[in-house]
C-alpha cells in the first residue's frame, strides 16, 4: 500500500466539507481573529518605545500561541472526526506543552546550526549590533567571509528544508495521536521514508501557492483600500481592511495545511501497518 497525495487531498476536502460546523468556531476565534490582530500589531513594533515594544511583543507571542493551540484542536478533530469539539479542545489543552516543547527544541537546533554564520561575520569585522538593528554598514566584511556565509546559508537552507520534510512535518499529529517525546523525530522519519519526495513536492507547491495568494491579496486589496481611504498613519482603515482580507487567505491556507498533515499522518501510518 502506497500513500498518494491525491487520496490525502480527497480526505482533506471531505473532512472540511463534513465538519464545517465543528470547525467554524475554532477557525474563527483561534485562527482568523488572531491573524487579523497579528497583522495590525506587527507594523507597530519598533515605533512604540521600549515599554510599548515589549507589550506588543508579548501580545504577538500570545496570539501566536493561540493560533498554535487552535491548530492542535483542528488536528485532533481531523485525526478522529467522531469526537466532539469539546474533546478536541481538551486534547489540544493536554498536548499543547509537549508540542510547544518539541517546537522549542527544533528552534534551538536551527539556531545552533546558524551559529557559524554569526561567527564568520563577527570574525570578518562586521558590527553585529548594527547588523541586528538593520543599519547599513560601509564595511560589510571580507569577501572570503561573505562567500562562506552565502554558501553556508544556501547549504543550510537546503538541509533544513530536507530535515523539516523528513523529521518535523508530521510532529503535531504524531504527538496528538501517540505518547512520544523527542522520539517524535525518529517516528516522523520512519513515516516519511517512502514518501519523502512527495512530501517535499507538496511543501514546495504549498509554499509557492500560499505566498502568491497572500501577496496578491495584500497588493490588490491594499491598493484598492488605500485609494478609497488613504494611507496616513501606521495603522489606518485601509491597512486594517487589507489585513482582514490577508488574514482570511492565510486562515484558509493554514486550515488546509493542518488538516492535510493530519490526513497525511493517518495515510502514512496505514501504509506502514499494511507493510508490516
């Protein structure tokens, strides 16, 4: 038995069509509203003073955690459509900290791999404080260091993308369905063993389509609303309306991604069970 992405997609759309009522409150309050707020808060960071920036940063972090929690609840429903919405919310509450912990471990690993970039830039004389502040430097560093940083960054991007597809992409449904800790990475690797290139292809397609859709919505509606209502100020009526449209697009793609990954996990698990 092999996993086909068309079958996973069919199961995804079937689930979304059959469970609109159960999903609607979670999607609306856990994804759509937080994404609107995030889109309007992010431009304010850096212009509200130190205390204001800290407050905004805390709000952004809180809203990001809310969207992660909503994704867990949706995943729980997608894994077992027979459970009630309340049961899915309880599952999200129960597994939120383990998922967050694995996410932090993943982030730490990425940061460790990125350390050589900072070391090379600092050793070449680059002012790291100015770089982190976004200030242009007249002396960007030696040519050798910049060549190393460029090459290393390209290689690292490829490695991280491959590692995400093989070891991370199914982490959330695995942690919801199976009592695992850091062994989730090995489990993810095993589940994607025979479908690695399919997963990579889907991730690339999803990334391109979602980015194009979000960029098009922001450009088109942003221009229209700016012409209608003006653009005076950091947060304006035009920017708020634009973020609502962008949030709607982002919510749709986030929902599709969460449900698709849950169904992909189930399909990969079924395929492995059929082979054993």
